[in-house]
């Protein structure tokens, strides 16, 4: 850690925003480093945000984690990058370049106010991943209700297959969802964004979308075409009934650029529509007397009524399109003329000419061309049709001609087609309809000659065909079957074998053509002539309507760009159309099958004599059910409802992924863990049986904020679950799934869940099936014993075998081998699988990007003596990414990792941090209150229920109100700037905002006050949203009344506010570490490496403590070398002053400045420092049990280890019996010493290594080799070490009457077993020097627990802090733990101390208590009640409060019998004025006596 | 304006870290409860003086609810236990002066317990509705009259 001028970067990237990342970020930011907190999810909080309660304290997880998250979001030096992942890291420790990929949120983080209007209109329900699929969420949502940052985001999954299958890329998913919401007009408008021919395509589209529909994999595709028709028909119905009127006719501006469209078919209409909408002057030149092309003159009326076509043409026309009919280009006007008069031309003349049959007799009377035939009919003329009609061809024109002929009076219609049904190009449903109507189709039949009689055709001579080799079209070529000729009598023959482009058109237009078709650029649609574009059938040959529309869309886009002189190619819609990523489709096997809707059709009898539309639309009921079948496989449907709902214009569906590069000095990895996928253990039926859930799902069930609001129900029937079982070690301690390690937390989690559930459910009965109960953490065993003592919680040591669901009741029958190995069964309502912890799914990728080594299980590989270091220098690791662990250890490691980064980057501290400066505060002390009241609509969140204007009116005449107004969003940037202006303009000195909750928004408004030169304490927030409009939306009148009262209360309180100034206090930037063992030395080194002077105080005559008696660990052989190196580094460090054999005789002072008096061999000294770290340790417990001290063959584990190390043990013998939990987990020492099981395993393995023939027996209660230590437990069993369980009620007996003998009565054995022992080894655990701790804790004024260990500020989230600021804790003084855990904890304490020591001055909160010295009666009640030791007896014998220690709870103020104490900002008169104001209106209303005492409440309280 | 039915007026003191947070969560979850309750925020229920409860009744409250953190989960270690003591003490006093002690209630609510808070409020409103208007309302007035 040299400080040789190489400039290190004072910023750290923390990868992972769970509790570990948040802790690292806060420690770093609060000690002078810039932090980038990179989180993959949409909000920070990680797994902890999912939890209901935490063990062993029963704290609500949300209560304790939320303030940390909010603090993180508010910290100026923490930049939270959500939806982001670290994908690359280059450079060296101290100066890295980190590459971060930022996924789009589709919501502008700066604009979103979190108002939730968007989520209320979103039609898309998708499984809620946060609630582990118990329930659904909207596609636009917050990750969870209290999410930080408090903003919305959209989940997208590429583009749906339906949309991608549509040639015009119509947003099918979107309009289906809008139909589901009955937003039919919005649906039609969405369709028209990509296809102006909505009603038409709703009838005649070939719907490739349906072919690709994901629902098709479940049952049948969604009937998309008919949904489109349904929405379009609704629009027409509304027009017809006058509910809707067509938009006004537009005319293009005089200066508009001119575009000619040749041909008014679907392609031409699309171009005209889009360009006219863009304001261009479009003229359509159409050869026929009306628009529509083949839509009008090709498709018969019974499929597409003319009024439908007219309707959509009219909508297009009203956009300002001019139509010139009966104008054939090449005849009535020349192309060159058009080209000259217009700025651009689009050619879509279609393929209007029929192909000739090419057989003899084609010229005969009675032989007509299909296109001509249909055109005649469409034009209103009725061609003569009689007798038998033979139609030649297999396309839609052939079918249309046949069905039309039937309607015009043909007796019989026969279609002849030269290939088979499979090759027939006509739409299958059309073929079916034709057959249904009685039309015969002769496949593999080709005409050879038409025969004549009386000048008319009278028969078709045909030949049978067979299918040969595939031709150029890929279809099998029909080949004549020789000698198979036959004749069909025919009165009329219609030829419909295909269409081509009219060569007249081709001849007149000067663009390049080939094979009778115009040549265009495939991307732009431009022809060989600049400014001339083409599309539709005259480019592709006969194709579908939707393909023509797509061609029109493409050309319209190009023409628009061309006229603006823009690039025609880049950034096309197609370019960013991504498919749904593989594997992200919904679980199709779980979808309930529902039939597809089929429309009604006109009965056969009623259809053949007319041209009425055959197919009827869907009914509304059918349409809604059909839309409901959509699987939302793309998640967000991009229907646009959120865009429309968001008043802040924060939503942007076009956002793209970004990559940013960050300069950082160090990286901390905290990606957390993933839950084991329970479906991998098929025997438990997860995923098949609805009443089998995972422990995380159960946690969400328990959560009052979860999907069932805390009700524990069976998913099968919603009934409350009474008989609940937990199966432990699902995916842990299990080599079959690759997870041999123990997940460390599940035993406690299940115990907690059982305890919490018993509070939720009356009469609940819990059964926990376990292997060993691992309650190895601080105070865990006591918690476990509490659960065990409950009658309704049963622990069964067992091997679970399988679960079977009982038919009918869906109860679960569990089979297991009990402790004696017998198969047993039990039935339950609900079974919870305690799923193990696996590396985060992102871990492998992250490690690869960062070049960081993973261990065999995929966790970050670390050394037990370097627990916070990854394999890459400068990259540190914390939390479950390193090994499964619980919250306190996670938080500890996170702080420890922060210390590692601080040590690395010490020279760069404070180099990149931001400090905000504010204008000088305006002095308001002598001013009358001048109030501004601002009422927020919060979009519709408040205004939708509360009459905001009425609220303003009701309060604007209150005394002292200078300004009262309302705004859409009080917290938007504009409103805040406006607020500052209004403050200046009206010289306001008190501000009331009526909006949402002060918990999230008070800091923002206070900040604005500071920016406007007002003291932030002159602000008051009335919560009329979360606590009024949202909870009383059913009673808007009463809600408004209540809002008025709440605002009046805030106004009354605001009048009494005064400016408050928090003080500062100077910091003595040196640390004091008490205890010179492993933890103390490590903490001292960490602080010294960070550049702080350290006093290390040790009462013994040497440094090292317990390390001297540890020779090896499970993983490491040579601890002695480690110890001597550590001592050496401490002694040589220039910043560490070691005080050996020093007794602490007194401690005074507070955070920032502590004075510690020392006695050194008779001499007294004093050291000072701004922070104290307590690392006083503990030692191996002593015992007198089991003949210890009476027989020299009875040893402790520590003694055995020493003997083994010194090679003295070898001669001792062959039978070794180890007894666990000696003096632990009993009434005297109720705690588990955590280390002893691993220590026994370690020594047993060492013995087995020395002498494989030695017999080692371990008599245990639960083997607690948690985490990766489990591997050694397995190794010991494999090495032949015998583990035998005993219960505390029947402990082993050790006798030495005839040689050393151990008798054990194991529940695993049928009868007691006596073992002749050469050695008995006792695992005696860890205990503290109670007297010493008591003395020190009294001086420090910090608490000890009943076992003599120090009590931290909060077991979960402040594991190394004391409630007293500035004093920190680590090592065995906190609780028993291993070397690696002590190392991490010592560094954590150093990081926490650095948050104090890194500052020259500390800010002291202004919201603190103060004592009125005149009123104080010197009773010192305050000194007794304060949990923080803030009050003290001053030199006058009066109570006084040390502001630096005060946390602002006000307990002292309430307890003070003389009422001498007040809490700033929560003063008695402020409470009283609120109470009075709230209730005064009521009295007014009741007795009509008018305003009582209101004026008297309007006084200013000066600062005393 | 005023309907004949008695609508109780209830003042609720909620601590910033737990009960107030759960009241906000009830909002996010759109849980409906009667609008008869008005919430006053306090840093900790330990800040609340016996006097405030009495003041509320004197000024016409029909009921007072005190909502703090779960026992053992107080942000300020044991402020909620201090509050419990004071509430119990006030209840005794209320009884002495002839006020039903059900009009003052203390509950422990975590920041995630939105539904239980709403249920408590609903139940409190019902309880107080059944008790009828606080007798102190008229007493208070009588007192004023006799003093004037």
C-alpha cells in the first residue's frame, strides 16, 4: 500500500445491491470514497427485501433494511446504477477501468415520481418474480412496494412472435391486450400505426401472426385476425351510432412537398396514409373509378364488404389525400409528367393482368379470365352464369371466382388444379368454405384443350397429373400421366392461374424491371431512379394484402426521409426488433387449456343467393375471452397505455442498452446468492404439487406486504394451512446435486418460519425434518430451544424420502426414514422446502469477465486467512458470494471488504467526493410566520380522490398564509424550481407541502428549502396520499375533509417551527483498539494501513492471544507462520503504538474524542482517539466434567491439538472418544460455541492421518460444520471416524474404574454402547472473562449479554457497532467464531471506525434533546432512561445532554418529571398544537361556537 | 351537513420507523380503512407524554391509538416499552375519571404490517363507535362554562 505518488482513484465499484453491497457502499461513501453501486435488478435490497422477519430477534426485515436503502439512495457519494451489470475490468489495483452494461428501464429515472398511474392502466399481468410467482405483477411496476429507488420500470422480453411474423410488424400483442381492457378504439389506433387497413385485414389477412402464436404450443393460436376485426367493427359501430365521429378533413399546407402514388391498392393507400399524416401533399392516381385495387375489384363482397373498404379509404382520405380516379398512367397521364410535377413518386400498380391458359379454345365464348370476371361483378355488372362452371387454378382468385359463380346462379362449380391439396396456394379456410358450399375440386388435373359446341365452350379436356421432382418454386412439378385424358362438360370456364403486371405500365415507366416486375432496393423500396419508389404486387408478383401494406410502410418511411434529405437506410424499425430470448417463454406446460373462439357464419341455405358477408365477427364475450388467452410472452405489450397515463412523460419505449466505463480504484463483489431450484429434487414434487412451496415463497406468504398479506394458505384451495412441514437441506449437503456444502442459514430460517407461522395461524402444527440443527450463530441456540419447547413445533431427525399428493384433498403425504431407520409417514396441508443457497446466477459470468477464480461450487474462491480477497488483486468480496452465510456475517464481511478497499486507496480518500454548498441561510427569527402551502395532485393519485382545489380554498384564508396553490407533481423538477422562486418572491419563511410521505419526500423538500436559503427545519409535510387518498378512495368526500384537517394541522405546526442548527465536533483522527489478539491486531493494522494512528492496548505481556494455541486449521497447516507475520507487521507499523501489559482504568468522552486511562506496571498514562474498537476476545472454556483433571488421558481439544502438533500424542493409543458440547448448550452456557464440531473433525482427521487404524468416535448432539466445513465432516466420515449422537438428557458416561471407559446411549443405536477409550477428548467451547468484560463494559457504558459477550447495536444490520456512537466491536468478544470470521469482523470494525476517523469534524444532528437548566430538578431520570448514555450530570449538578450522543428519540423528554427536557422539532407545544387543531374543527361543527383558540395557536416560538 | 350517526374522531400517534411506515404501506397497497383516524407522526412512541393522550381527550377525541414498533424491535431500543407503561398508566387514570379505557389503545406494528394496522384502526373505530361520543366532550364544555 505505498503512497509513492502514483495517483490512485478514490472511487469503488460495488457489484451487487443487496444488503452486503449497500453496507459496503455506505461505509465507503461515509468515509470519503465515491461509490458506484451496480445492481442487476430494478431496485436495491436483494434477498433481505424478500424476507418477512429475521432471526433470532424477530425484527421485521423491511423495518430494518428500508432505512439503509433510503440512506444509500440519499447519499451524494453513492451512485446507484440499477438494471446494470459489471461486464469488464481492466487495469491494476488503484486504477481500474470498469465496463458496466446498463439495461434500459424504459422509464426516465429523473422524471418518474413513482406515482403509479402507469401500473394502474397496464393490461399485462405477468408472474411476479419478486413474490416467486405467488401472484402477478404488471409489466410496468416497481420491484416491490417500498423499492429503492422509488421508480417504475418495464419488463420486456424482446418482441412477440406474432409481431415479428407480421410483414408490417403490427403490434399484435399490444392490441390484443387493449381489447382485453375493452379499449377498442385504442386497439384500432394501435393497429393503424402499422397498418391503415385494420378492418380490411381483420377480414382477409392471411394472418401469419397466428401461425407463430406461442399459444399454439399450448392448444390453438389466438384468433388474432378476428380480434382485429372485432375492434375495427366496434369502431364502425360507434361511428354508425354517433358515439364517434370521423376526424375532420385535413388539407396539406400550400408549401407541402408533393408525392404521387400510382395505384390505390393496399400498398398505395398505405403510402398515401402515412405521408399525408406527415403533412405531405399526396395524390393517388387510380385507373379505376374507386380506390382499393384488388381489395375492391378482386375480393368478392361476401368476404370483404365494400362499406368496410369505403370506411377505411375515407379515414385515409380525410388525412388530406387527393384521389384522381379513372386515370391510367401511360394512357391518361404520362409517368414523366407525374415525375416532373411531384417531389417523389410511389408505384403500386399491382398485378392486374391474368396469365393465359395457353391451351386451344381459350378464345371461345364462355371462357373468361378470373380477374376480369371478379372485376365485372365488383363493378356492379352481373355476368351471365349458368350450368356447369369449371374454374382452372388453385389460388384465392380461383376460389373467389368459383364461389362468386355459385352465387350468380351456376348449377355446379368444379375447380381443376394441377397439383395436390398440399400445394394449393389458396387460403385453407377459403378452400374449406368452397367445399362446404358444394364446390368440387379436382386435384392433379390440368386442362389440355377447350371443346366447342355452337360457338361456345362446352367441355374441358383434361389430363391426370402426378407429382414429379420439385421445381424452382420448391413445389413438386406436376407431370402428365400418359393416356389419362378425360373430359368435363362445362358451360363456362374461368381461368385463374395467376396474375402478372400489366406490360403497358411496365413499358411506360422508366425504372428498371426484370421478369415483368419492378426492381427495388430491398431495404428502402427505392427503384433505379432516385425519388421513385415502388412496392406491392408490381414488385413481388401477386402477394397478400399485409405484404402490400408492409411494402407501403417501408416506402413511406423512405419517401419521408428522402424528402428531408436524410439517410434512407439506417435505424429502421427492423433493426431493433429483437426476438424473445430462448428459454424466457412462459412455462407452457402449466397453462390451462382453453378453446379458441370460432365466429358464427351465415347458414349455407342463406348465403348462395346473395353476396352478404359469410363470416360474422366475434361477440364481445368471445373477443374478451380470446384476448385473455394471450400468454404475454413478450411481457410488455407496448400497447402505449402507460405512455398516455404518465403525466411526467417519463416513459420511453425506445430506450436502448448502454455501456458505460467507470474509473475506479477497487471493486467489491457482492452479487449475493441464488436459491436452489427445488424442481431438481423431483421426489418432493415441487412444481407439480401446488401445496409444496420453497422457503422463499413461504417467506413471501408470511410477509404482511406479500401476495397474501401474511396469510399462510394452500395454493390448491386457498385454505389456511394448519399442518405444515419443513424439509431441510433441499439442495444442500447433497452430493447428488453438486452441493455438498451446508447452506448455513436454513435451519434457523425454518425455525423462525415455524415460530412466526404459529403466531399467524391458530392451532398450527409444525414439523421440521432435519439432519442436524445448525444453530451456530450468536443467540441462535437459545432461539432454537425456544421453538423446540413449543408444543406445536416438532423436530424430527430423519431422511425424507418422498412426497405424494393425495387425490381429492391435495393433502401431502410425506415418507421418511426416522432416526432408527424405519420408514414412516405423515400427512400435511403444506410442505416447505428449505432450499439451499447457490452462487448467484450471474456469478460465473461475472467471474469470467473479471478473471476471478471460483471454487468447486462456483462461489468466489477465497483463502481462510484472506477471506475478503478474490484471486484478483484489488477485487474484494463479501457476503454470500464467498460462502453461504447469514445477514450479520454478510454485513460484517461487506464492511470488511470496504476496509480492504479503503486500505488500498487510502491516499485517494476524499479526492472524488461531492459536497454540496448552499446559500447563506436567511434569518427568520424576528419575522412573523409567512407560510406557503402547496398541495400536490400526484397525478390522479391524490386528485382522483381528493378535491385538491377545495383543500386549497379551505386553507388559503388561515392566518399567516401568504401563498396557497396546487400542482400536478409537487416533487417534479419544475415544481421544485418554482417553489424556490415563490419562496424568494413572497419572502416565505415556513413551507407546508401536502403530498405523500415524509419518509421518502421530506429530504427532497428540505433540500429545496436549503437551496432557497431557508433552514430545512422550517418545512412540514402533510401526508394526504399514502394516509388519505389511497386508503379512503372509496369515500372521496370524507377524504377531502380529512385532507383539509391534515393540512390545517401541518399549517398549525409549521407556525411553531424554528430554525435548527446541528453542531459539529472536532474528531481526534486516531483509533484505540482494546485487545491485542488476532482481531485487535487485524483491526489495528487495517486502521493504520488506512493512514490513522492507532493505540493498541493489550493486558497480557505479549500480542497474539489465542493464536498461540492454534497450530492448524481445517484448511491451513501453518498458523504459527501466519501469527508471527501478523505480530511482526503490527510491531513494525509506524502508525501503531502498542501498549503491552496495560490495564484500562477509565474511559471518558464521546465519539470523536475518547480519553482512555491506562495503568502500565504502576505508571499511569492516557491515550486519546476518535473511535474505540473492543477486541477483548475470549478463551477456551475450562471443565471439571468427564474426569477432566482426574485422568491425564482426558484432554480438551486444544490440548489434543497441541500434543498432535508437538508430535507427543502418537504413543497414546488406539481408541479415541471425543465428546462434544461439554459445558455448552446447557443451562449454564446456553450458547453454541460454533467452533468445536469443526475442531473435533480437524483433530479426528489428523489422528486418522497419523494412524488410519485408530478408532475415533465423536459423540455429538448436532454436527455443526456449516458452510464449506461440511466437506471435512464428510471426509472424516469417509476416513472412518464414527459419529454417534447423544441427547442431553442421557449424556455419555466416562469411568476410569477398570481403564478409561465411555458409555453412550445413542438414539441411533438399539442399546447403550461401552467403548474402551485410550483417550477422551472434550470439546469445551469458548467462554469470556466475565469479570474483565464487566469492568470494561461499565467504563464504556456498553451492554453485555447474559453470557458475558458484548451486545452489538443491532444483531443483524449493525453487528460491529455499539448503540453508543464511536465504539465498535469485533472478534470473540462478540461471540465465538473462526479465524476467517474474526479477520473479516476486525476489518469491519476498522471500516466502521473509519467512517468517524476519516472526518475532521462530525455533524451532530439538530433533532436532539436539550435540558432547560432552570427547570431541571437534578433527579437524573434522563441519565437512567437514555439508551445511548447521552444525558449526564453537569458541574452544576443538573442534567445535560451530550448532543453528539443523542439519537433524537425523545424518551428523556417524555420521562422528565419536571418537564425540563424538550426534543428539538418534536416539542411539546408542537404536539399540542397539532392535537388541538385536529380536534378543533370537530368542536366547531358540534357546538357551532366557531374558531376556538386558533388565533392563539398562531404564535412564533423563539429559540430559547 | 352533519349526519345523525355518530362518527368517532380518533387520533393515532405512529412512530416514524414502524407504525408510520406501515400506514404508508397500507396506502401503497390501497387497503381501505375508515377515515375517522388522523395520524400524528412521532420519532418514537417513547417521545409521547401521558399529557398528550389526555390533551387529545380534553380536546374532543373519542379515541386515541398509539402504534409503535414490535416489542424488541424498537429503533430506539426500548422506547415502545416506555410508551406502553405510559399508556397503561393513562388507561388507569381514564377509568378513574369514568372514561372507558378501550378509548386508549397501544399496538405494536412493524413496517410491513399494513393490513394489521388497517384492521386495528377499523376495529378501534368500531369499538369507539359502540362506546358512543367521549363523555369528556360535554364535560369539557361544561367545565368551560362553569369557569367563564
